[in-house]
């Protein structure tokens, strides 16, 4: 896992090895001490860069299909405007998924990225078509998507306990 992502995780989470798995738990805060059930946020399996964030549906095939469809739609839109397609970056995919989980836990904000990537966030859109359409209608989100400086993409979708999807797209 690259340094910026590892540093980001270490700033927020404390690694804890349990058997072959490494669990990242949120560093202790007053709310976690009152409700320890809320403290586990992420899980990484050894030899994998896949970060799993808890939610109702963190890594279902439907979510993965939606994430892949977002990438396809973004690349389709970029190519219409003469821009190159973005390549999937697994670390950005993990970070995006993690950020979506953090938004569910701590609020809908752009504060979970350490500034090293452009980021679009959204919530409530039921599928890839809806979230991409919303981002394309927003000037700031559109500018991120159409940035010729960006060559890599990561997308995360996590669904909260009420069934509301939270989306994050990060671009480098």
C-alpha cells in the first residue's frame, strides 16, 4: 500500500492483527468508548490491498457492478471530449470505499481525503447512471472528471443501514 494511503489509515485507525487478518479500528474517542460496537471501520486481508468498510452492503456484487459502471461512464464521457480513459487504481478504489464508509459514520464531508487526490462525493443516488449524471451537472465535479491532469480513478460505494448509497470517486 503506498505511503499516502498508509499514512492516512494510520492517522485515523489503529492496526490490530487477529490471526492472518489485519483489522483497522478507529482510534479511541469518547463516542467509541461509549459504544465499542462502532469502533471497527476497516479490514484488510494479508496480501491484499482491498480495504473493506462495514455497512449494510460494503462489497456486494451489485456495488462492484455499480462501481465498475461509474468508471465506464466516466471514461465514456471523457473520451467524448478527447480525453484519455482513466485507469483503475486499486489504492484509490480502496480509499474511495473507505471514505464512503467514513461519511456514513462521521457525516457527509470532503474531509476524509488527505488532499492528494481530486474527490467527488455524493449520496442518495441509486445507481451509477444517477451519480455520474449528478456529478456531470455540477461544475466542480465536472471539472474534476474532465481534468487532463488525471490518469487514474478509484470509486467506492457503501450503503448505510437505511439503504442509502454513499459514493466517492477519487482521481489522480
